[in-house]
C-alpha cells in the first residue's frame, strides 16, 4: 500500500484510466447504435431491456467469481488484460449478428469478459494509491471512462455517415479502441507485490467481510432495484420528440442528449471523488441517490420537451457519476485491501441483480405502452407521458430506415 502523502497520480492510475477510456469508447459506439440496430431487425424495447438486463446480470456474477478467485492470486494483471481483449472481440462480433439471439449472445459474452476484469481493475487501482486518495483515483477513472462514453456516440454518428449507414462496418470499428485498452493495461499498469488470501470457501470469505460493508450493500441493492439502464433514455427521447422534431431528427437528438448525459457524467466524476476525500462518503453517496429520484420525478410529472429531456439527461449523468465514484471509493475504505477483489465483486453483483430486474421490467412495460407504470404505478396525472401506439410505431420505423 502506498504511504500517506505519496503521489496519487502515477502510471498505474493513468493506465487504468486510459484503459477505461478506450474500452468505453469501443462499447459506447455499439450502445449508441443498439436501439436503431434492434429496430432494423424488427425488435421491440422489450428485447433492448432483456439484452441489457441479461448482460448486466451475467457481468455481475462474473465480477463476483473473478473477485473471489483473483484475491487468491499473486498477480491479477493477466486477468485484466484477458478481460479487455474478450470485451473488444465480443463487441466487434455484433458485425455478424442478424437476429436478436445473436445480439444477446454477443452482448452477454462482452459483458462477461467485462465482469472478469472489473474487480481486478478496481483492486489494482486501490492498491496504487493511499486511502486518503481513493476518491480522486476512482473519480479520475470514472471521468476518463465517461470521456470514452462521450467520444463513443459521436464516433458512432461519424462512422454511421461515412459507411453509408452500414451497421456491420460500424460495429467492426469498435475493435480498434477495444484492443488499445488491453495494450495500455499491458504497458502502463505496474502491479504491486501482494500476499494472496488463504484458500478458504466462498461462504467463509463472505463472512469475513465487515458488518458496515454488508449494511452498505443493503443500501446499494435497494437503490439498484429502482434504477434502470440509461440506454432506455435514448429511446425515451426518440419517442417523445418524434411528433415535433420529425423521425430522423428525433433519432439524432436522442443520441446527442446521451452525449450531453455523458459530458456531465465525465465532468462530475472527479468532483464527486474530490468531495469523497473531504466529506463523509456515505452522505455524498446519499445525495447522489437523491438526485436519481429527482430525475425520475421529472420524467413522470413534466411534459417531455427538449429542455426537460436535456435536464433529465444532465441529472442522470450527475447522479451516475456520484453513485459509481462513491460506491467504489466507499467499498475500498470499508474493506481491507487483501479482500478488495471479493468486496468489489460482491458489490458489482448486488448492483447487477438490481439492473437485471429493473431493466427487464421497465423494457417490458415500455413495450406495452406503460412507461408510467414502470416508474410510478397508477398515477392519473401522467397520462401525457404514455407513448401512443401510432407514435411508437413511427419512431421504430424511423430507426429502421435512418435518413
């Protein structure tokens, strides 16, 4: 463990941040194109919710297994490299998909590889800095990750135009930043010597995690069950803006609003980390959870104009930045460094279970024309938010035939 006062911005922190940037650049190209690609295959929002939910759930269980296993290894770095390569190859394989099951398998394979590398990456990052710099280190990593998420959708729009609206070439280009991510882990990240934990059972390892950490997990799980994938916000914007913007412009506006979301996500991540190093982390995290509630209330109660949608995407970016930075830094603070892999893996699994449940339910209800029910049951004041069937079909038609 680095000594107090040691320089926190070192080659390992920078390398992990760059790997997150390149990897997110790669899969955000695919994510931005996903709703339109599924629509071109004649698929509904239920499939989008299922693909996101299954992939997130599988990724989360892979994170738990990886965390448990890699705490027992003297060297974790090779697992991280393999995970980045696997994610890059699986994301690029969308280029060969021609039906929903192939998309689901490719996304699940990519997210499984992502799950293997994630607790390893976080444990390597926590080992590279002193505890008083956890917030800044994790905040910088989130900021760079989300910078990739800004570049990704913009790259998708550019590639989409340059390739003549060819989904297969667009997905093929994701391989370039994906493999760069593996390269920077290989050449920039320096793994510190560590003593592996003893070979004890999974259940015993869970019991060794401190009580305060288990309380923290309960709060994370409760929040996660009410959260949903922000890919769904692109679909929300596309559907609600179609009557006033026209079909093609509404599709582009949805992607650009997602870029705005990621700009605030990136910009606020380091600020959240700075706050985490100066104030009580649980209070900063609670404030982030509160912003998520505010965002949902805006969706429910206010008309979906371009300005309201912009505010929704901005709040979504800020609360995700706070949530992810604070959950990681608080997790590292609550658990001894020798058990960081297990702790990060269990945290990711709890988050993934919530994502799996909420994404599938929201996607299925949305397809039935009941976004309202997904967010707030039986509220008669929000009928203006329900997408009518004609409008939903028109939005899907636009995505199938971009202009």
